[in-house]
């Protein structure tokens, strides 16, 4: 009942603080050089590859989860100028929401302005190809990226991590595809598995169809099986033991049922918190407001940090700032998150919602012209901003400021279907900026289809998921070039599944 209110306007119990002492903690000054490589957790802190604590202090830039299938605002500006501006304002991390639609064959971004040289290196790219460019440039600028599976499709948010049209198998296959795509690119430090689970999602109830904690373990382990260096960000639910809160904002269940993954030191818990411009909550009308808010946050999610269980990241919070209540709420929340000047990276992590001005009930850091900064709103966040990170962009070709990127797309076509069986062809196209030496295509059928034979590629099939790998003669594909393979399968009538392509 909350996230559904935040629609874009344009696209078609108080825990006790556990004293940790000073051993092993870094000051804010020492953290300035921190952030290189992949990250891991230690107690309530996130550490970089050399063991230095880091603080996520970032911004949400949405759009890939909408029918535009790309971040918003590129109809107005070049993407590099946007990322440069984020860096100049002191944001060090970018949370990028997406929907599973961007994995579908033929997913093409729209509403990008290419005039006057803007976004020139995005021309001809599919949505994943554009995402590659954003990740590469963000890393070059010293920003880290967290990928957020925001929705199963561009139609809207879902309570559970799956729908009838997008089953759990597709969700996991696409998460693994992303983890594989960015393996070795430490700009992408982790994946937020699903945005704002809410009723009937539960935490610790044991029902595999609704227990979000169990689903997060399945998905997290799947991601780590292909890229064990990533952080796994796990949001809360709406209701635990009859106590309700914001969608994705209730992590009370972690105390009894923590998320347990096959790779240690990878879980970061994520909460969302909002103000009255999104929806009313009982605590806003409490006579003691805003003094009551730290106790509310302690109960729902703050205890995880304060008891040194795990790091906590407030992945979304925002407001239009129009009401006095909202202004008091934001000031109180920023104070609760702990000022960087006092605590350094031993603090809560955060990404503000949003960069975009076109979030209907919060607005953004940018004003409606997609250029001007809302200095009042941005000013509230000044004390919790944190140092940026070393550049981690792929140096690639010195003449290519975005770095040379290996990327591919795949188009699946059924050439004949006679009911008892079918033939299909898959065309693989090099959509990147460097020649490919190999490629791999993956899809998951919704039914019981099996590959019976395949030519010009080899394959493996596990359940309904098929992975096809190039033959020795067609792995090399020049930029803009393509290669094809075909196969027979049975039974027929399966339609065209979503297809993902990974390149090297």
C-alpha cells in the first residue's frame, strides 16, 4: 500500500548499543582512501578488499524498471554529465532499479536524446548494453553500483518475488545472469534481490511460497555460486508477528531468523523508510514526534546495527519536504544514521530516493529541469555524505572514455512448431565495443520443453533452464556482427522465452 503510491509521473523494541571500542575501526580521515576492490562484511561494518571500512552514501536513479527500460532523464542530458554531477555533490554509490523486462530479447531503451552529441556511445545498444556503459562510467568516476531488482516487469511492483508471468526460476536466472555479466567488475558491489516485499510475504514462517527470508537465501546462494565476491542486500517485509510497517521496512524477524548464505560475510540488510508525502503512519501523530522516531527505527531495523549483527543499509528514503512533519522526520533520520564526521564508516549506509525529479510523491535531488539541484533537500544529507572511492572503471581503449565493453544480445525465433515438437534459431549479436571471443546464451522455458538436438552450439539443460555455448568456429564475433545456432525441442507450443546473453 506504500510503494504503489510512488509512481513516476513520466514513464508511459529499542536495542542496546553494543560498544565496539576503537580496535579495528577507522576514522573518517582514514576512510578517504578506502573502497578499492570487492567488499565484505564484518559485524556491522562493510569492509573493502584491504579491510578498511567503507560507507555507502548514495542515490537512486530509476527508470530501467519502467517501460522506458533505461534510466530517466537521458531525454534531457548526457548520462556522463549526470554521473559527474552526482559525484560532485558527494554521492558515492548509485542504486539502479530494473525489472526483468530488460532481459527479454529485443528489450530496447527509449526516450534517449542523441542530439548534439549527447549519449553518443549509447546508440544502438539494448538496455543491458546501456547499463554496461553506466556501470563503466560510474566506476571510472569512483562511484560503486548496487543493482536493484525492483519489479518482475515494468507494469508495477509485486508483493512477492515472483508472479504468474515471472516465476522464481526466471528471477533467479536473471539475477545469476547479472552476477555473471559483471563478474570481475568491482564497480558492481552487490545486488538488492527484490524491492519492498510486502503482505503476504512473511519472514521465518517456513512457507516456501511466501517466506521471503528463505527465498532470499535461495537467490543469494544462486548469485554467489557464479560471483562469490558480491554483497547480497536483503530487504525486510511489511509485517512480522502482527506488527506492520513500510513495505520492505520491517526487519524484526532477523533477530530469530537471520539470512544464512553459503559464503560468509556477504549479507547486508536493507530497510526503506518514508514520510507523510508517501503515506501516513501512526508514529507521525504521536505527541512525542519526532523524539519517538529513534525507538521506532531501533525496533524495525536499527537493532541489527546496534547489536553488531550485520550492516544495515537504508536503501530508500525520501520526501517532498512540503510539510513540517516531513522536515522533522528527515532531520531526525539523518541524525539517526550517524554523522560521518563523528563516526566515519561505523554508521548506517544509505541511498536517497531519488535523483529523479519525477518520483510522484517524493520528488528528487534534481528539480524538474533535470539540471538544477534542490539545495535544501540535498543540504539535509550533508552530514551523512561520505568520501568517494578509487576509480574502478575498465581502462579499456584510451580513446573510449567508457571503457571497452564485451556485451551481446540474443534473439530467439521459433521457425516451425508442429505441436509434438518445434525448431528454433537464436541469433547472437555483438552489442559491445570490443570483439568477442566467446558467448553463452541462457533461457528458461515456462513449460516442460526439452532440447532434442542442437547445431552450431553445445548445451546443457537443468530442469527448464538451457545454457548454450558457442561452437569452436563461431565464438569470435566482431563488433556489430552476429552468429546463429539452431535446435530442435519437444513438446511444441512453448512460445518464446526470455533470453540472456553473456559475452567474453
